[in-house]
C-alpha cells in the first residue's frame, strides 16, 4: 500500500488519523515518548506527510494546522501534550 511504500521510502504519511494513533507512529519515527496530559487531545485528527522534519518542526506543523489548540513541551526524549 502507499503507506507502506512511503514508510520504506523515508516518509511518514497519515490521513485523518487521530492523535493517539499518530503518536505511536511518531514515537517510532523520532525515537521519543509522547505523553498526553489531556485525553481529549487523543481524538484530534491530522492529515499530512513528514519527510525530513525535525521533531520541533513536526509538532509545530501539527499545532499550526490543528483546528483545536494544544501546546507541547519537549524534555529530553519525552514530549508532553495538553490542550490550551
């Protein structure tokens, strides 16, 4: 499938995916642990492609493209998410 090919080609593709499922992929992609401080954030939906974005660029893109407000803090290899 396209998702499998793109993962192999070095791209992370997600379509209308909730944040909870996307976070699992992002944890593997960036080798970091994502923590939700607020359960409602887990249901936010995202569509996009990450190629060579840094973790900061990726989360900033998600934050800016989201219909709902959230903030993130990166502490070493952990990312903490909460709604605004």
